[in-house]
C-alpha cells in the first residue's frame, strides 16, 4: 500500500502562511496526491489534489516536488477556521493520523 | 443536492451484540467507502464498494462486513461487538472508484458498553 508521512502537529499564527508537508516516497507515476481536512466534530472534507504540477484553488495551493516524493499544502493566510487535522493521501484513500494544525490569534 | 446521509447518528450497544449502519451516498455516486475513527488510531479504512462489489478492504477482522445495494446505498455490519469497537464510523461516497474525490457523511457514533 502507498504510504504518506506527515508531522503530527503544527502551529501557526493567524493571517500568516502555513506550509504543511507530506512525504510519499513510494508514490507511483499515476497516483494523484489528495489533501483533506477534518474540522472539529465534522467528517473530512476535500481540500485539493494534484498529479505533477502545482495546483491552486480557493482554499489552498498544492506544491508538488519534481520527483513527486513529497508535497506541501499551502494555506496563504491562516484563519482560526483553518484549525483542523489535515490529511495527505494517495490513490488508496487510506488516511493516516494527519497533521493537527493549531492557529493562534 | 443532498449530501451523504448516515443513520443512525448515535447508538449504544452492549458487548456481544451486533450492529448495522446505513449510508446513502450522493445521488449518482456509485462508490462508497467506510472508515472507523477513534482517538487512538485515527481514521482507519474499512472497505470500499463500487457497483455492489467490494473492491478494497482494510485490515479489520471478519466481524466487520458490508454490502452495497443496486441503488448504491451501503450498509456495514459489526458482529459480536467488543468495547474497542466504540468509534465514529464514517461513510464517504464518490463518483469514481479508487481515487475519486470523497464526500463524507457526519458519521454514526457507536458506543459499546
């Protein structure tokens, strides 16, 4: 099974950018990289996904390394509502423990 | 467009009993996945169904089973409940099998006494 590795937790200050890393060294050439987040007391929600090129949407940006063995989810200006657990997953949709993001006012 | 609906939202069972949870996917979605979420283990994959066939299975004992009906609705069953089965069970639906964007329900919270 494909596997991802993320830090357990990260902290950020409100209105500052946040870079959430993910390692996926066993990724295959056709695997998309997906990011989800889970707000307190809610089910996970889709954030963004990409294959090779960097991707942007209204929620975040996804930067993918040239060798595709790592990626970074970028929140350009963190808000208190961005406090959540962020998951990086591959084709098999198996979630790990994710990264718990704390945003400080 | 209605989201993913899971029933019941909360239930309490005792050890040794069995439980059936239901998931109605978003209209048009043919893939349904089930996850177990506990504080200690995080979000663990149970199984995925597509077109009434189980396509993928996680590392759970045979007490955990599921099925999908022709209208894409899915049920999961846990037999001979153990205390450790207390968890939030989440269902997700997607258009595509294996890698499509997942849309999650609010979950069914099971407490085993």
